[in-house]
């Protein structure tokens, strides 16, 4: 798989901060940091993120960890994150196969894990996390949904306008750049391990022109027991933990916190 499969992480990557604003990540990034710190034996200065995208979590996690290494399949998404997190190391790599030749106290895989579309993909990511996690360290996997928590057909909308720099619009410009989206999850075949998210983006330039783009993402959907089997099979001690977030309904999202035994 390449990121070019998804226009959002290819041509549209520079628009990512208008789709998903860093400000929306503060509370959840705090929850992830605390879980990782509490699961690690001893101090946890070094964090590796797999599938770090535009670096929205990293904006907050870099305040808790001394050293963050951010990896993603898409160079265009890494470029967005480099702007936001210039003090972090950024490396291109597929979370299934990347091997950095060093270990970390904590390994974090957020919503990018949903692009693992088979149990074999999941097993490979678990291996990547294992080889980069020191004995006594922790790994956290935070999928959007499990088979048990998938809401069926559901939609969401959002987006933002850019904050104009001092001086505002230039001659000939009529509005700030903006993006609005509608995402629509559905599952064409509930017996397999995948679901579909169709995105429609409306992308507005400063001259007021708007382009509409359709982007289909095929995402993996696994049962809690499949997750536990894969992660425990790699050697981790694993707990499934509900996400308790002020803006999220209770028991909708579940994460897997893994400890690498010494
Ligand atoms: C929703 S974005 C992540 C956003 C991120 N949580 C943030 O804080 O900005 C999903 C990311 O997964 C990445 N991705 C998809 N497949 C991947 C793979 N096999 N290995 C690494 N990254 C992958 C995409 O390039 C994209 O940047």
C-alpha cells in the first residue's frame, strides 16, 4: 500500500491541519501519554510513533517525552508534521516493516492502525512495536473501532478555516483557505475484517473557488479477541482499556495497552 492510495495523505496533505486541527488533540494526547508512562517500568524519556501523520498528537506528547521519533508512510504528511514539530526526528517508513535499529521506552500507534487491513498486517505492526520497545517498555494501540464497537453506518462532518497571518488577505484574495468534510463509515461485508470510509472534501482556495473530492479509505476491523491474540502472540502482556474522554461517549473506543516483559 502507498499513501497515494489516499488523496488525503498525498495531494491533499497540506490541507490536513484544516481537516483535523492540532487543538482538538490536547485531551486525548494527555490520556495516551499517561497510559504509556504508567505502563512503562521506570522512566520513559523516548517515544516512537508509528503512523504519526500530521503530528497533531506529537504537539502535546513532546511536552511529556524528552525525545520523539515520528514515522509515517507519507512524506507529504511528514512535511506537515515537520512544520509543527521541528524539534522531533521524522522518518519515512511503513509501520509493518520499518526497522530503525534502536529501542524506545514507549511505542505509540494511533488512528493510522486502521489502515492495517488484515490480521497479517496487524501481526507485522505488533512485531515492529516489539522490536522497537525496550524490555520493561510499553506500547499503545488506539484503533478507531473494534468489531464490537463499530457503529455500523455512521457519518461525521467537520473542517476549519485557516488563521490568516498578520496583514490578512492579499489583493485578489477574497477569503481564507478552508476545508469542510463529510465522512461516512459503512461495512459492505460484516463477515470480513474490513470496512469502508467514504470521504467528501470541499476545498476552498483564497480566491473563493471550491473543489469537491471523493476519497475512499478501506480500513481494518478486528474483534477484541483477535487484537489480544496478535499482541499476546508477539510476547506483550496486554490490557484492553476504554477511552475516557470528555467529548467521547463512554465505551465507544477501546485501546490496547501492552507491556514488554523484562
Ligand atoms: C489519520 S492520519 C494520522 C493523524 C495523526 N494521528 C495526527 O496526529 O496527525 C493516518 C496516517 O496513517 C498513515 N499510514 C497509512 N498507512 C500506513 C503505514 N502502512 N505505515 C505508516 N503510516 C501509515 C498515513 O500516511 C496517514 O498519515
